[in-house]
C-alpha cells in the first residue's frame, strides 16, 4: 500500500501491482503482439503473392518488375512490424484506461507518481526505455554473431540488470518507471454503485433499481433518477458539473469506495471550493455521492453524443 497525493493535496490510498502481475501482463501483451504479427505476415504474404502472380502474368515468367515489388513488400513488412511493436503500448497506455490488454486482464494500470494526470511524455519515456531493456541485447548478439560467446555474455548481463531492477526497489519500479515518473497500481474492480448499494437494506436496493429503470424508460438523464428514497439531496447545475472530467470522476469514485473520512473531507472542500458551494458542510459524503452520480451522468451523456472530457483541463465537455 502507498499513499498518493493529488495536485489538489488530497491523499489517496493505492495498492501497487505485484511483480507477478506485471510479468504476467507483459507476457500476455507479447503473446498478443506475436499473434498479430504472425497473422499480419500471413495475410501480407497472401495478398502480395497474388499481386506478384498477377505481375508475372502480365510481364511473362521473367518479368523485370517482380524483384522491385518484392523489395517494396519487404520494406512495408519491416515498417509495419516496427510500428506494431512500438505503437501497441503507446496506443493503449495513452488511452483513458492507462492499460494495455494484458494489464487490463491482470487488473493493473499505469499511474503518475505525483498524483497528477498520466501524460503522453510519461508513456513515451517508459516505452522507449522498454526498447533499451528488452531489445538492445538482440543488437549485441546480431553485431557479434550468433556463435559469439562475448555477445551472449553481454546480452545476458544486460538482461539480468534490467530484469532484477524491479526486485531491488520497494515500489517494484522498472527503469522506465523511474525515468518517466510512473508506477503500476492495481485497478479497482468494483463499480461505485455496487459499493454504495451493498450497505443498503434489500428493499432500498430494490427501490433504487426500480427508480433507475423507470427513469431510463422515461428518457430521463441519470442525474434526474433518484439514488436515495426521496431523491438526491443535492442538485448541481450544468456549470457546476462542467468543471470536472473522467479523471476526477475516477478519483472521486475511489474516495467514496474507500470511505475514509480523512480523504472524504479534503475532497469535499476541494470540490465545494471549486464550484462555489458550501451547503454540504457536515454532510460531506452525501454531497459527494450526489455530485458523483450527476457528474457521471453528464459525462456518459456526452460520450453518447461523441463528446468526451478527459479531465478538468480539457475543453471538450
């Protein structure tokens, strides 16, 4: 367990991903990349083989254009494989989930160690270091020759240094994490509404589900569907909800799920100060629950219309 402090000064408890989970995620991602490479190669060979056959049919058996076409195919294949290997991690880790398919399957994700938003610079830096960690030894062997003892020794030593690096620090950081200012944490598995409704009596849970379904049938937005008997205690207008985005929603979800007063109070004061409200004092959790529900409804409605607001710094919303 570690304590993460957001730029607003809010302290949140997080759990670092284990070494086994990180290794498993990397193995899954490499398997996925390998399968995509194999299937893409087979498809490319089939498609370009058909083109070559067509060219030979036009030029005769000794068509002079075939050699040039084969060189072009080889260049396209090399460029595609390089982009696939490099862009795979960047594409998924720059997304809103901050996780590749392998990380999602093992329940982990990347986070910034300073508590702020995960930036493109961080993701690019940690993935450039991965190339140095994993693929530079291959250059050693290729330069020295497959039969070279010193080449294999240098490659083995290089692998050992970087593979042992996560074992030698308490935060399980690889070299890329140190340079980029990131760490890998466990991703929360439960949705907030499940956590909130779990403590409510069964009749209240049933009433909430019924009200939710009725509201959806009437075409109401989620902010208009009551989450408590008698409706939400606090209502927020468009301007108050437009302040925050998906990143802040996830942070608020984590705070409410953990239900620690030491986190709830500073989060309440940060939000109340930002939107200019003070009517939730001494009723902070109810205030945050209603704000979470209505903010989530607004963001989901925006996504259905093709608009997304990643965080409070984003203009799209």
